[in-house]
């Protein structure tokens, strides 16, 4: 196994900096992680996103060296890291739990990795100065962890991880213990610092908005497998499976049947709907149709228009507003169409024009609809059934 | 908070019980220790005890035994507790059970077993079985469960796994981890364990009595059996010694933490 | 004090069902709650919203009877409850921490309050059936708390609180221990159940979106005082203070100066801005201008328009897109205007038209701008500085 | 997890130490107890002990004393621990300190103080000081810290405040709260406390020896001082008794919980 240190593996492109090569993890008969491969480019921020128990933390810990993979190996710049203990991997890690050493001040915490590596006093002093400036916490250098807020502690932990100039930065749900406001601020902060230092980063989270906001690429995981790998836009707009569609963002999910030629039919709706993405599906195929709430446009149906069919000629639907929820920047309307209830999110003051009870025409913007082959319902439901 | 009369009565009752439990015996003992017959009260009993060479001799012996016991049991327990908490939390329940089991071994059984073993078919080396150091074996066994439980509690409060992994990801080996990260954060548990061990050894009567070594507890018993007010005085003196030691250690422990906090 | 039980207090309208009358709470010199009054109509859901330490939980506990107020009293239907212990108030409570009795099954938990009150077996059986149907957890009746998920436990706790047909339902951050997805579902569930049973409800939360989504009225609290009391729309669109404006939703906050006649000037912007709400302020008054990100409209400025002044004649601004963050249903653009950076949230695919670097015209929708007299900055900042 | 060789060696070392600590002495003791002189081994020592009327008499006395001590200390400690956890968590540190302080009162000091008190100026009623029931006073004092700490741990694991407030908001008074909510959830702590007390009382030698009552521990000591292999046999018998009692109680405790879980 040490051979591979001497002979770098050649079958990955030079740009693939960190590579997990068909790694898996089983505990007895339980597969925490099915064999999967993943590669990160240098300087990239990739997020592992999924519900708890999907294997995302296991994968991170395999990269960090805290968990030995059952199969496969981890390569960094072509060098096999698998036999190395965590202390030899030079990967900075920030944990979900507060992990500052309670007996050391903020600056001694950040200095810890430098001291262990025998960096000279002068050099480490310079490094400290840079890092505290980077995270904007110069005034907290002498404070002890118990004197710092949760957000400050995680920022110090970030500085501590960066102090050793890690080859890879690993972040294991670093924001999940924090309050909402702090979480948003620190999320932006981490992204900024990551960009400024250009550190290749693997970020684990169960929060889809966090993943979309912070990542160059997102790996959506489900039951130890990669459900989808792509840019935030890919994941959100072109989900590869019902699981991804329902886990990322809010979506109106409807059972539909392909009619061929890009038309789909939803039971209970009077007319078929034209959906570009449905073209490849043969007539009669069972589909799952997803409509993003923010891509539905409403307009009032005047009484004289009511005699129109439930679905207009251009594929528009008609329905009735049955509920409205003011959520601040958006207002969420429930619209009864046939015997389905669609959720439509209107931004700002647009919802003021649509009181409960109003008959409305629902039009779909070009990106509103996405269709997928219907999965066995039980599968997706089991994954999402948390309540 | 407006407490109901029932609650208030309960509270007062418990404060009273606590007072009775802790202070009344002490006060009565103190009064009795000053009693010099009839209606005279003076410090003669204290003077007598403090002048007794036996007092100094037995106290020094017990002190030495206590220190030896503390060192040996810490050296045994620190790595065990560390390892159990970090690598085998599943074993924690087992060890907890074992430590309760050994609470449950009455010292009298332990010493019986030990001494019959050493006098029986398995003969201990004479130079060892013949010195009071032999007691340390029993004391370590007696003190282990306390030491283990105290350190275990201290380590559990730490989130040992995260701290260890953080240290390792920063390049620290096991030694650095133990000396620079773990031990500095459980000083109060260490002090607590040391203190409990100290108190156990200083007060342990059964072992020494059965094995015929003249420790401090045996001396206390001897005085208690033979003399009245000096026994009360000695009781108070030994209470004062152990409590002073404890408060001193606690203060030192606090001091360390405060020092750490202000450095 | 028992007099008031015999002689109902008359100085509140009949509609005021639950009344807190100038209640306050001090611990020594610390004022956890300054004297405040609050009244709830029968059947209403009112939320106490604020950051931790604002006194919202103290107020709830005073209503519940767990904390005795330092001054003031609590009236229910005109009857003074202040001297009554919690057990005599008949208020159902759901706690932040999981509070089911671990030794009792779900149904025995729900039955607990009925047994204590001596309700007959047959009657309590009927009640149980209703309640489990209401919360949709019939299949979990025989399970024990440790066999239930967090969301299920809180639903059972809700049923348990409702079993005694409480006069008031008190919810103390019931969702904050739950995962995001579950939190959303249970939030809607609580609202539905509250409406179906018509139970007057006081709901405590630190999550502004939760408060907006669930409430009939919201009480925003700050440092033991009521910062604002109003409908969700009031709170969001017409915040009464810089604290409320910055705590509820996302807002671009800018220092501005009134020019009189509804015009305001922002330092570094070339032209003044017309803001209807600024009319009452005299020329020269220091203001705080808030622009909601979702109410900013962008349009590309073509090169030939670039010579226009930075602020167009209709009060439009011009600027440059400097950053974009894809957040799923919205894309957040940063726009540099003068020397301020504005955040604009565009829904769906609108942001695709505005790449980073583009010169854009920023127009304000009618509800976009809100002005307030500038507060001493330190005050608001201290409240919001969590990181 | 691939453990480094150092870690693996450490693990094996500790398993070995644990084995030595717990099982080697037991096995050696068992072998010795079967020794009947020369190279003959039989159960004669056991027969001798089990036929001794003293064995039955002293064991029954100790059992009675243990039950009395358990009842009295639980009755004292349950309300105190409940009240401290619910209403005065600030007092918890103080009580924790006090309970450590009383760990630190060596039994020999305690009994010295108690007996000198009772024989001294404050005369206890003869009918009480003269019976073994007098020992219960000392045993309760000895057992209180253990009982308190065990119950405190059990209560702390509960989120007592939320449960109490939930019960109160549902209309429960203090009695219902204690009997239907709190006690059913700390059965294992109650059993643990009872068990520790049982073990302490059964093994307590100092008090009874000094105050000249013939308890089980005194009988063990007498046998240990006078006879060889019967002492080893008796040690094993008494270990077996306490451990059986403990395992029985634990099983009962588990059964209760499982019963609750499956009802």
C-alpha cells in the first residue's frame, strides 16, 4: 500500500486534487456508505448534503482519516492517504460541536497546530495576526472559549483549522449549533474566507439552503449513495430523482401520466399540461411532476372567463385561492386546482391582488415544471417522513 | 417565586435536618472535647493529643500510604478511563458495573481474602507482606472505583471525542493530546480523585487493624477505646486535617482554573 | 386579592379574553420584564417574538403561573388568576424540551390530565380518540416517548395539552429542537389544530419566519419591552423601530437624511430618493432608510443610458451587480450603488438576466422603502450583534 | 476502525489489568477455600460455615439493619434531592460539597464521636443505646452521601423542571407529581441507592466492632482471624450474597423498565 506513495496514481486528471476512490464503509451488515467516488478540484468548495444517516459525515470522516474505509482509498494530489493517521494528513477540520480547547485562550487555540508542528514563535505570531484579521476577531485573541459566543467560537475554530495551512479544509455541519441570524452571517463569512485563502473545502450539511448558498458543487446523498452531483442550479432546477426534488427546496409534487409529445396529464385536471421535459417519455408512462412554488404566476380570472376550460389553451390552469400565509418576503397561497392543492409563493406585495376565494389563472414560467419517472412512492416517502 | 406554604415548610424542614446532620454533632463534639471534668472546660485534651508522639508517627505513616495509593491508582486509572471514553464507550457500562461491584466488596471480605491468600498457598514475599506498604495493595483496590468514577465524570463532561479529533487533525500525537489537551482540562477531577483517595486511606481502619499495622485510623480507635475527651479532640483534629486538605486542594484547583482563565 | 374573583374586573372589553395587566418581573436590580400590558381575544393566536433574553419566556411563564409577576396581574375572562398555582389555571402548555413522561405510553401521557381531573374512563377514551385523530398519530398510541421521533413527541405533547380543554394554550418554542423539514410541517400542523379547536394561544419563538407564518398578531419584544405589536404584515412592512426592521426579515439598512417633501438623501448617492414615508420628517433630520431586498427591481442599463445621473428622475438608482448567490427559490444579488451595497432578491429565474458586472437600474416597488428616525446606532447593534 | 498497534497494545494491557484486578483474586480465593490440607480439596469449609448458627444469626441482624437504614435514608433523601433539583439548583453544589465532606469523615471518627457523645454528658436513652438499632443512626449517616448522590444523578438525568411543570400545567399536585411522574422514572436510581446502602451496612465492620455488636461483618472478621479456609469460603459466600442481591435488583429494575415499555 505504501507503493502508491512512491508511484502517484495516474488515472485521475491533474485537476482532481482530492479524490475518494470507490470508498465504502460497512459496520457488519449495515452499509453506512456504499462504494462511491468523488473528486474535488483545487480551491473548490463541495458540499455533502443529505438527511441524517445518509452517510455524509462518514464520508467526511474517511477523508479526515478518523474512519478507515471498508474499501477504496483517498488520494490527495495523486498520493494515497489511506494508511496515514489523521495527524499526518494536514487537513484542517471544524466540527459541529464546539471544539476549542477550554484551557487555552483563543490565540493559543489557533497557535496549537503551529506549536505541534514546531513553527517558530515569530512566524506563528505573524500567522496569528493574519488569521485574526481574516476572521475579524482581533479583540478576542486573549479570551477563553467560555467567554466567547457560539459564533465566535466557530470562527476561532475556523482560524485554528486554517493555521496549519491545510491541504483540505473539512467542515462538519459547523453552523448547525448556531442561531439563525448568526448562521447566516457565518455562512457568508466561511465562503469569503474560503475564497480568500483558496482552500479546497469539503462541507457537510443537512440544510439545503446552506448547501445551495455556499457551494461550487453539491453532492446530494441518500442512504449511503450519491443521489445527485452538480452545481446548486443543477440540483435545484434539474433534480435527478424525486428524493432530490423533494429534499431541496419546496416543490408541489404531483402524480402524472405522459401523453407523449411533451404533454402530461394530472388526474382530476380537465386538460393536459405542456411540459418541455416530458418529451422523452412515452405515452402512458407514470411520471412525477414537480412545480416550483416561486415559478407559478397567478392572475385573476374574471367571471366572464370562468367558462373557459380548467386548463387554458396555453397550458395555463385555473383554480381557486384557498389559503394565504404571509411569510415576510413572500406570501404563500394555496390554490385548489382540480382535486390537487398547489402552493404558490408570491414575492413582495403581489399576493395582495389575490384574496382567499378568488378564482385565478395559474401560469407556469418556463422553469416551473420538472418531470421525473415515478419512483416507488414508498422509497421517497420513507426518506422524507420525519414527522 | 411565590412558594406555597407547604413548600416553604418543606424547605425549612430540610434546612433543619441538614443542620442537625452536619452541625449539631460537630458542636456537641467540640463542647465535649473541651470538657475537663465537672464544669471545667479547657484545651488539655488537645494538648495531650498533639504532644503524643504516636499521633505524629501514625499520621505520617498514613500520609505516606495515601500518597503512594494516589500515585498508583491515578497511573492505573487515567489511561483506562481515557481509553474507555474515547475508544470504547460501549465498555463504559461494563466498567461502571464493575466499579459498583467493587463498592460492594466489603473491605472486611477484601482483607480477609487478601490476607488468607498471602498466608495461604500463594506466599507473598516476606519483605513485602511484612511492611505497611502491603496495605497499599488493598487501598488501591478500595480506591479504584472512586478514582475511576471521578475521572470518568470529569472526562464525560469534556466531549473527549471532538477535542481529541481536533487535536489530531492539528497534528497532535497521543502524548500531546493527553498532556496538553486532556489532563489540563480535568484538573479538578484529578484533584477530587486524589482527595477522595486521601480521605479513604486516612480513615481506613479495617485493613490496618486486621493486618496489625499501626496507622492513623488504628491510633484513633485506640484513643477512642481508652480515653474520653482526648478521643473527641482527636476526632475534631482529624476532621480538621482532612477538611483543610480538601479545601486547600479545592482552592488550588479553583486557582488553577482562574489562573488559566486570566493568563 | 380574592375579591377580584368575586367582582370581575370591568375595565377591559368583553372581547379581551386573556389579559396581562402591567405585569413585570425583576430579579433584584435586573428587570427581566418591564411593566407591560397585553390582551388576547378569544380564539386568537398571538406570538411573542424576540431574541433570547428579551423577556418573552418570562411573560409566558407569568401567564402560566410558573413565575409570579413582580407587579401586575393576569386576568382570564375578567377573573384574576394571579394568586392561582399553575395546576389550577387550566392552561395547556407545550415546552421547548421534550416533556412527555418517559414511563407512560403516548396515550397515557395524553390521558394524564384527564385522570388527574377525574374524568371518567369512557369519556377520556372518547377524548383520546378525537385527539389522536386530530394530530394524525393513531398508530403511535401505544408507543413510548423513546420510540417516537422529536416531531411525534411534540405532537403528542400538543394533544396532551389540548386534552384538558385548556382555556389558553401556551407554546414555549415548541419547534426549536426539531429539524428544518419537521419544523415546517409541525408549524402548519399547530396552526391547523389551533384553528380547528379555536383555542386561544400564546406562542413564544425567536424565529421571525415562524412568527409571521403562524400568528394572528405578533408581539416583538426587546430587552423586556414591547418593541411592536401588530399583524405579521404590520411588523414586516411597517416596523416601528430599527430593531424590528432588522430583526424581522432581511433589510438593506442605510443612513439617510430627510430633505423635506418626502425626499431623502443617502451619502454617496448622486441624487435624492422619493420615499412616501419620509414626508412627516423635517429637512435635515437623520433617518434610517430600509429597503426590502425582494422589493427591488433590476433592469439592465444599456451603455447609452449610462450617462444618466446615478439616480434617474423617477427616483430609480443605478449601480453594478457585484455578487450573486443562488439560494434556490431566490437568487440574491449584491448591487453596488454609490458606496453602499444593496442586496436584491430575485425570484425564480429573473437573476439569469443580470450577470456579475452588469450595470443595472434599480427601481423600488411601492412597498420597498420604509424610513424611521435614526436610533442611536449602538442600541440596535448591541441587540443584533450575536456573532 | 483500524487501530494503531500502540492503541491495540494499550487495549490488551487494560483488559489484562482488569482481569487481574477482578478475577485472579476471586479464582485464587475459590481455590484456597476448597483446600482441605495437603493436596485434598473439598467443600468442608463451606459446610462448616453454613452449619454455624452464628452465621445465620449475624446475617439476619445485618439484613434487618440494612432494611431499616434503606427505608430511613430514602425517606430523608428523596424529598431533599427532589427539592434541591427542582427549586434550588443553586444549592446543589453546596449539597455536593457536603456529601463529599461526609465521605471524608472517616467512620472511625464518626463512631468515636457518636459513642463518646452517647457515653458523655449527653446521655442517650439506655433502651436505645443498648440495642443494635443504635447502629442504624451511624449507618444512615454513612449511607446518606451515597444515597444522595445516586438519587441526584437519577433526577438530573430527568429534566425534572420540564416534567414537573408539564404535570402541574395538567393539574397535578405535588403528591401526584412525586408518585406518578418522578418516582416511576427513577426506579433504577432508587434501586441503586438501596443496593449501595445494603452493601455498606452488610460490610460495615468499624461501628459494630467498636460498639460491640455482633453483626455479619464482625462475624466475618472473627472467622478470618481464627480459621483459614473457612474464612475464604465465607468471603466467597458473602460476595455471592451481595452480588446476587445486586444482580437480582438490577434485573428487577430492568424488568420494571421493560414492563413499562411493553405494557
